């Protein structure tokens, strides 16, 4: 098949039809929470099979968490990759395994309410997810199932990159994948509706499959982010409903065509991306800015794709008149906006801008130029006053984050907010100076940004559906 799935239910029905003719016999269908469970529920219905979940947690290498040195699962199952784990002290491995095991128990309680899962020893398990990006989570689930002595594993997914399919095929007894593109970018790009799945929905599907009553629709739901009650922001100011979790993130280089030639950009797309944020760097900075890279990783952890890009060529960056040419910087950000609109995997994602210093002015100027495409703007230590001619034209909800000790810039932000006619908030981070170099302050700013984007991009996309 070609094209995209309407939603996870549609993908599950199509996958169920394919599997129904395979003659699999007595099977257990196990979904990978959260997104894989609605797909697995339709597969289980098509096969007349019991539905369950495989609760796993990857154990990442401490200095490179995306690299798995093992995995933990229910009933104390621990699987270790000896070649990677050998580089980590044994007590550190034990500590991380204990942390992830506690999270497994929490999720089992959230999804099953403490009930027992289906017995899988000696049986065929159809392992289902809503899609695969890198395959790290699926590999962990396969290892855990093997440790539980299953007879056969059939991996079934709606979409996965061709390379991942070929890498995973030797690890299972059979593999069914409806779409296997050469380039994936993000699983969500292959769905018209890829809204987040809450804990309550997973539990309701499991209870329904076992003949129980459906859980309340509000269980585990996501609510809006920062409140409007004043400017002060500190640790915990961002909403806890949007937890950062370990996600598989695919990173690639991209060239943005501009009047100065192709400018480099770094694209990072988590496997369940539901939004996209373009970063506009400040004067004297670039796509390699360590502070913005840290914020980008925080956004990736809550399901947002990011593009870190250069707005000026190397020669232009040495020209102070170019550095403060906000209209030029905004036009370059517009070039990137037009480029991502041509990439199918990115074009469907609701879009936001994150700007720092002069980049914040460029983000607001560009937001006024692209009102129909843009869903939200966040400024960190920004100079929104430099976009004064266009502030009244900005329609995207805008968050201004400023350090409490950055007094001159704070005054400029307060003035700029008065010029905005869109929904806006100003949040002040205690103890922070202009660059947010003080311990913990950048994390507070990142949390605020993540919550703002999740609130306005995700909820806006859901309302559009």
C-alpha cells in the first residue's frame, strides 16, 4: 500500500486484515505502549486473540543514553548486551536497572491496575507498535519476550524504514510491515491523526479486551501548560502532564537554500514526533550553540522535532550590520519554513519557532510573515523589541522567557509584550542572567518552552482534526 493511515485504529485494522490470512493459530497480541496499544487492539480483534502489553524499558549507557546496554521488563526480566555493558561499572548498571525496573512497575500499575498479564511462555506472540524509527524499543521488547520463553515472535507494524525492517527481520520468526519507505523522518508523518495516547486510553483498551468496564476518559489525559498567574517561574513551573521520556531520535543534516547559498541545519526527529520547532540563534551563535542544543534535546524528549539552523553564512556572521539585520534573519528563517513545507514527513507537523537573543526578534518577524503556518513562538533571553514594526502582526501564541537578573532585557520584553496583540505570557526565571548559565536555569527555560509548544502545537493540531 501507499499513502498514510487515518489514525492508529485505521492502521490496526489494515494490519489485522493482513495477519488474519496468515494462519497464525493460537496467539497473544501484545502492544508496545502507549502508541502501539490502539493498533494492537484492532489486530487482536481481527485475530480473535487476547490483548496485552509488553512493558519494557531500555537501559541506556550513562554517557550516551540513546545507546542501549540492556533492557528490563516485567517480572524482573533483565536482558544485557555484554559487549556494551562491559564498559559500564557493574554497580552503575545495577543502579540504572533498578531505576528502569521501578518505572516498569509504575507503568504496569497504570495500565493493568496491578492485574496479571497474559501468559506467553510456549505461545506465539504478535508484537505490535504504531511504527518503528530506529528499532531500539522493539529490540528491547523482543529480548524480554525471548527471556519469557515465548515459542514464536511475529513483529507487526504499520510503518518502518526499510533499513530497520531488514535489521530486525533476523531477530523475529516473522515480520509484517505495511509501509517500508527508504526515508521515514518520523512515524507521525505517516498518520493524518497521530495525537498522543494517554495512560487512561491504554488501560481502557486492556480492560475492554478482558471484558471490564472502560476507564474514565479523563484518566491520564494531558492538560494545558504554564498558568497565567504572574511572571515568576522556577523549578516545577512547567506542567507535569508532559513528562520527558526516552525516545528514539533520528538526526540528519539538511541544507537550507538562501540568498547566501546553502546554509547547514541539523534535523532531529523523535519516533513519535507530533510537532516541529525551528531554532533561530542569536548574534555570535550558530546551529552548534550548546545552550540551544540542550533545549532542543528537551523538546525532543517530549515528542517535538527540532531544526537547528544557521541564519547567516560564515562571512555574513562577521559583519555586525548583518547580525542585527532582523528583516534579513527573518527572511532566512522563512527560507527554512518554506523548505520544511516541501518535506512530506515534516510538512504535516504543526510548526513553532524558538528564538534566542536577536534570533527571537527574527522569529517574531517571521511569525508575522507566516501566520497560517505557525502555531507558537518562544523567546529565551530574546530581544523582541528589535521586531517592533511587526509585533502587532504576530498571531501565534508567544511565550517570553527572561532571566530575573537580565534587568535591561526584562524591561524590553515587558515593553514588547504590551505591543503584542496575540495570546502571550512573560515568564521570569529567578537567578538567571542573559545566557541562562546558572545551574538549573536553562532547564527551567526548556521546561517552559516544552510545555508552551506542547500546549499550543499539540492541542491546536488536535482541534484542527
